[in-house]
């Protein structure tokens, strides 16, 4: 029995050693300590969460490195913007994103957002980035804009660059715009730059405008620019407008001078209009503008001026505006002048205008009495009909 027991003991010992080796092997595949085992089981922290202790705050990563090919560095930040109809809510985030991009990377950042849908967060961010790039490196931004393949996007971008550049260096922006080809919207850019200068620098606008191709857009620009100039120096502006040829929008420019000059010196503007504007709609509009401004301070003098007009459409429209403006400041004012007029077209038209003004303030009896003084039968009938339109309908049982 003893030999058999010895054999069994050896077998048992062998089994124990084998089990121990398997246990040790398993432990080697795991962590050495319970703490490291827990750490291994703990999920990884999300990107952007700094680990210092359990209460460490979360910080948002600001894009400042180049994006991988085909992907924008701004995708995650833009995707996190709230869905809202009020895009102003995006402004703080978009401003921070644009301002955080290093200067050297502004060009690549703008390129990443090319082709963005209008009014989308991508487009709004691209606009901010391009504005900053243009402000800091206008030549580089301009060179990139010229190379945009899509015509519509290229023209819009060129315009943004031109306007942004002009804010800090108008001459540089204008020189660059002149250097462009017609295919790159050269004339449109020059027109826009001129419009940007209208209020503060009208002479700059004229400098660009006179070299643009003839057409309504150019004529309107010149008229607005010389009108703005006439608010400061009406005599020089008037002489410049007179020097234009008919093909250069002379009549429109002269009208603009008169309208704006009337705001500071209606009498001089009136004299200039009658001496320089040809008969027609432009003269009619200019005279109305003069009457409206002059009548506010001296309606009696305006009346004397209108009396010198030849009977006709111009005198009639001027009279209507005089009576309306005079009546607004002094209801009785026109009456004395009307009574002093000699019989004729001026008196009849003026009375008809006065009757309409009386009817408009619910004075039908006075309006009818004045209408009866109109000598021209057709005009009197039309005036009475006009007065009747202001009267309330009679009550019926």
C-alpha cells in the first residue's frame, strides 16, 4: 500500500503545480494591481476634457491647426450651433472662431469653407474670415479671390474683398479693381467702390464714375455724386455738371444739383434750374423740389417766382406744390395771394388747389365757395367733383 500512496501523492502534487502555473499566466495578462485594473476598465475621457481632478472644467478646443484633406477644422463647432431662425444667436461663436485662426492660416481657413450655401453658418463664418484676411493681407485675399472657378461665387468674393480693402486703403483697392479684366467684374467693382464713396468722398466717386462705360448705372452714379458734392460746394458742382455732354448724363446731373442745392439756397437753385435745365420732366421735378423747400421759409417769394412762369404744365405743378406747402403752415396764407391774382389760368389752378386743401380738413362749405370762383367751366366742374370726394356721405333713412 505504501508504494501506491507515494504514486498518488506525486500525481496530486503535479496537478497542484499545473493549476498554479495556469493561474499565474492569467494574472500576467491582467493588471498587476486592483487600482490599475479599475483604471483600465474606466472609459476614455472625451476630446476637449482636460483631466486634472474629478472637478476639472471642460474647455472647448479652438481650431488652430490645418484640417485634414477634405475636412474643415470648423465642422464640429459649426455642427454644435443651435438650430434657430435667428442667426444672430450664432454671432458670438462665429466671431470667436474667426478671431481664433492664426493670421498665417486665414487663407487656408477661407478655402476650407468655399462653396458654402448662402446664409448657412459656413457661409457666415467664411465671410468673417475673408473680412479679417482682407483687412490684414488684402493683396493675398484679392489674388485668391480672382482664382475662384465659379463665376457667381468669384464675383461675390471679389466685391467683398474690394469693399473691405477700400475701408482701409481706398486708393489701393481702386487701383487693384482697375487692373482686373472685364470678365472679373471690373466695372461692377469700380461702380460699387464709387457708391461706397458717395456720402463722404463724392469727388472720388466722380473720379471712378467718369471712366465707366456709358449707361443708366453710370449716369445715376454721377448724378448722386455731384448732388452730394453740391451740398458742400454747389457752385463748383454746378459747373462740373454743366461741362458734361448729353451722352454723359448731363440733364440728370443738373437736376441732382438743383434738388440738393435747394436745401441750402433755394433761390440760387431756382435760378440755376430755369437757366440750365431743358423743358421736360427733369425741370418739372427740379422745380417741385425747389418749391417744397423754399415755401417752408418764404412762400410769398415762391409765389412771385411762379407768377413769372409761362402758363402750362410746369406752372400748374409748381402751383399745386406751393399751395399745399403754404397751406400746411398757414391755412389762411394762400387766400390773400389768390385774391391778388389777375383772372387767368394761374388764378384758376391756384384756387382749385386751395379748394382741395380746404376739403381735406373737412371744410366743404369753404371749399365749395372757393371753387365757385373758378372762371374756367371745365376746371370748376372738376374742382367741385374733387371737393365732393372729401365730403362724408349724407345719412339716409
